[in-house]
């Protein structure tokens, strides 16, 4: 595996961890003061970035 492939894999894993955190803690984050619109936008960004990167790998 090349350095580029390893970096891409690490980035995908990081994005997945962030997305999972936001999805698993969605209600708690909103209850603690996160703005729903901002949280939804971040989740959408993470999904699109994951799609873009995983399509690049194939």
C-alpha cells in the first residue's frame, strides 16, 4: 500500500468516526445547544466527503 492509499484510508476512517459520533449523539448535541441546522450541514458535508473519497478509491 502506498503512502497516498494509507493517507486516504486514514482520512476515510476519520470521517467515518466523526459521522458516527454526530449520528449517535445527535439528540444530545442539540439538547446541549448545538444548532440543528449547523449539525445537519456538518453531517451532510461528512457524507458527501466520504462518497467523494470512496468513489476515488475504486
